[in-house]
């Protein structure tokens, strides 16, 4: 006796659904990769070098400068707090640059440890 396979009508997954899901996953991976590249460049590269590699970072640098002038300069920050604040602002700016949404779905790149 041959058992019927589940089709789209019976609650199964159609080929179009699978294709759509794969494309969505690929798009998310592409956005995440772009996010990491831009964030890493914004935080670690010299400004001129980063802008040469990624011209879209011009607006990110301007936004980050505004945050630094109005929030960091006006507060009583220790060095660690200032660095963490700058990282959070950079993540927000790059996330909006990459996909226009907040960064809740994107993960932060792992920090490189320098000569331990």
C-alpha cells in the first residue's frame, strides 16, 4: 500500500516555500556579512581607509561624531564606558545603514585579542 505524501494542501511544505525560505536565509546571511564588514571597518580602520573601502560609511562617521560630541563630551565617562558607548552607537548606525531596522537580529563580531 502506497502512503500519500503530504502536499501543500495537507500541511506539508511546498517547493516554493522551501525556495523562499532558502532565499530569505541567504539574504539574512548577506546582510549579516555586510553588517560585520562595515562595523569592523568603522570601529577598527582609520577613517580615510574605511571610507575608501566603503564610501557609504561617510554618513556613519558623521553620525558617530555627533554622538561623540553631544553625548561623550558632555558626560563623565570612564574609558571603558566611553568605548562601550561608542560600540553600541556604531552598531546602531551600521544596522540602520545596512537594513534600516534595529540590530536585534544581528550579532556583534568577536573582538580580536591583541598580544596576550
